[in-house]
C-alpha cells in the first residue's frame, strides 16, 4: 500500500511525542501503520526526541538509587505482550453500529477524548454521498477501506486527510466497495440541509 496523502510534519512530530489526544493519535497511527514513508518520519522524530533528552542537564538522585535499581534486576521481567496482527478494524473498541441511511452506518470508537470531541468509524456504500457539512474544529481521517472523493481530491485506503473549520465539503464514495474511514473530530460537525441534520442528530456518537 502506497498512500498519497499524509499528515503534516507537525502532526507526525506531535504523534511521535505522544502529545496528540488519544483519538487523534489513533487516526494518525492508523495511517502510519500503513505508510512506510510516515513510519520512517516518525522514527526520525522519536530519535530526535531521544537526542534532546540526552542533552538535558544531569539531575540529582538519591544516594541509594543505584542500589535500588540493581535490586530490581533480580526480578524476572514481565513477558512482552503478544503482537495483535488482526486488521485495525477488528482491533478497534467499537460501540454499537447505528444505521443512518441505506448502506451507511457509524460506530463510536471507545477511546479517551474530550467531552465535545468524537472518535468514530463511518462506513458508506458505493455511490452514496454523505451530508454536506462544515466543521467546528480540526478533523483527522484515515481511510481504512475503499475510497472517497471530495473537493480536495481522491482519498484511497491508507490515505490521511486533515480538515478544519474553514472546510465545507461533500465526500462521495468512489469505486465498487464500501468506504470505511476512521475519524476524530473537535466538536460537532455542522451539516447542511434537513436530511443532513436529521442523520447527524441520529448518529450522534
């Protein structure tokens, strides 16, 4: 898989430093998992952070610090957790699916996030549009399956998209398979039109 749309350097640096809200970090991580270019960039940022830590001034430690550390070496290390190789969609802690239109469902992702923010999975069948909408803040999206197109271009599996309150768009599924995307949003989306408002109200995740 060779994604064509990637997070900015600032976003990858924040992801590597662990400063993104967990939901937003999850969306970036979903892209990084599928993108060799961004994995390399993330590793470079992590290495740079390590070098910065080594340059910090030395700190005073307790007189018995070495003794306590050496005593811990006699304790058997905990076994490393097994690597879960299932596809990401099977690993996500999902809430119940809500069908909001024929061929369209949404499910909350149960990860820590600010009260007004949302983290969710959205699946849309081929040829189905979503509601035209604006944003009240940042939105991160990684395509897990299929593809969609909006005013900014085509986004296929593995691609990452970031939008903000200046964006007003109408994503439409491309191709002959369902498009499934992982989203994290700041605040609520602002749908346009009666149908969009009804759908968004029902699908509030």
